[in-house]
C-alpha cells in the first residue's frame, strides 16, 4: 500500500504578505487554509474584518472616525477550529492582538480580573511589539557598543603616553579581530548587569489588581537605589546581554509608547474565547448578583461599545478595536446574552461539526498535521514513520465514530487516537531494532477497534 504523501511545510510568507495589514481577504483565507481545514464562512468573516482595518486607515477626513469595526462572534462546538483561527490570525494581523478567556473575569469589585485588564494587556502587547521593531532598527549600533564594552573588559585602557596609547590601540584591534572571528566565544568574562527585586513581583501579583500592582511596582522600583550584580558568562552570551542593554538605551520609550497606543487604538484585536461561559440561560438566571456571568457582560459592554480605559501607559480608546468572540453555546444560545451585548456583535458565524472526511484532511493537509508531527518526533530516533492511505482513513473513521458515541470533542479526538495508536512504538524506541515503522489499516483496526466498539472503555481511554 502506498504511503500517504505530506505537503511541504517550508513555505514562507511573501514580502507583501508579511506586512499583514495589506493582505487581501483571499490571501488571508489562503494562509488560514494552510493550518485549518474547512470552516470557510469563519475564515471569510475574519479575513474581511482584517482587511477592513487597512481599508479604514486609507479613508480620509472625518468619516474615518465614524467607521466602526463589525465585531464577530464564532459559534460552534469544541474542537472545530475557533481557537486555532485566533492563533493564526494573531500571526497574520501584524497588529496588537490578545486572546483572553471570558471565564477568567468577574464584575468590578469582586475577586478576579476586571474586564478592562484585557485592554491593558493589549496595550502591553503593542508596546512589546513596537519596542522589538525599534530594537531591530538599532541592533547594528547596539552590537557595536556591546563590542566596545567587551573590549574594555578584555583590555582595560591604562596607557598614559602617546606611545602606550598607540600600542594599546593596536592590541585592541587585534583583539577585535579575534572577537569578530569568534575565537574568543568560549572564554569567560565578568560583566555587570542590572539587578531587580524578583521577590517583589510575587508579592504584588498576589494583590489581584493588575494595574494597582504594576503601579506600585514601578513606584517602588523608581524610589529604590539601582543595583547591579556581577555575572560570569561566556563572551558569546555576554555580547548578547550587553547588546540588549545597549538597545534599550538607544530606543526612545516615549516614542515606543506613543506608537503602541496608536496601533492599539487603530488596529488592535481582542479575541474573547469561551464567551458562552458568561451567559446564563433564561430559566437558570437568579435574582441575586451574578458577578461572573451577566455582571461580566455589563462590564464588557462599554469596552466593546467604545470607551476610554486607563492603563499605565496612559488613556486608551477602544472605539476602533476589533472584538472577535467565540463559544460553543451548548447549554445557552447567543440570544441569551443581554440585548445590548448581542447588538455589539452584529456578525455571527456558525462553524460546523467535523466528520470523517474532515478528520482525514486534518491528519494530512495542514502544515502542522498530527502525522507530520509524529513523523518528526520519531525521526529524531533515526526511524522513518509512514502511514498508508487506508490507515489514515481508518483513523479518521474511528475518531468520528467515538465522537458520535461519546462526547464530541471535535479534532481533539485525533490527539487521543493517535497517542494510543503509537503508544507502544514510542515506548520501545530507540531500543526497538528497526529503521522504519509502517502503519497499515489492519494495524489501526487491531489496536483501536475493540476500544472504539466498547462505549464504556472509549469514554475513559479515547
């Protein structure tokens, strides 16, 4: 039986694609297709929303401020690709992006994270993104400064006369040549690095209020004397540490924060997962305070509608931030959300359940497919792992059957099936005297059929 071929995973984004914001909707869908099987409606919706961010930035005049994003809610059972769409969208967006779990938030005034913290997290992501970009721009200069500091450590300048200075300069250039050639990489040097009170972080984090803890930490850090500590490390490592320090000195943090805030307000994206966990069914609502469900919706509403949130980097407006929510909605319906919240998510997209054909494609087509992952893992032991086409079909069929007969966990079922199928092989390697493992359809049936047919066993094992 012919082994199933796997696609090439080394494809990289083209220069225009790497810019993120200028990707056309078709290109966005094309990138998502590399990792996510099916769910064309969801891909199309997020692709249009992503492109609209760029379109709005090209509109001139007052009308630009009036164009608000159409927030999206993805509805579908677990394991069909909602979270995977968020992960891949973060890479394509090239803009501040944060994924949060709705169930982690509580109403203001109660123990737990308040909803505004998601915007503070988004701003921090933007700051880190811009700082990384600006650090890359000064990387060459920072590396040169780090090189000079290393030479100062290796050859401290003690010359007083012109002749001594000339000899010292000559020796320094010889040492520089060795440093650049990598001849000194393994040599150890002692450098001074800034020291921070790590214990203070844990104490403040236990307070629960992120913004208060962050503010107190900055205030205490600025009032305490600056400390340095001596560290011994290889020159190759020291050069990296010193270059990072020099880059931080060269980057204008005021400019970083200003650009990060602009990007957050104009192009930021918040993905709210498990939004159905903060929704109560009509018959189960209580008359008392509901701090983790409707209370969270009420706190989330002004943020989604458009408000001003205070962060440690200043005030941030949320009017043009795109919100994408996702939930399984097994026990509740989107219509169980408070009416105002429903209105702020005008675009609803339903993701369909996955069947045998979908599972078969998931096993083979994506660049991060499970078969590719296990093949790479086994290859590290010097063994080739191959799957017959019929074996892949059988794996997909068993996973789909187990989902039908027990809890439907979507594509995640493939992880448990594949793990159990290859368990013995993975345990015996590398002791097993073989250079090739070939999985056929009879192998899959022998290993999984009895378990798949027993509903009681499959609930616990698969």
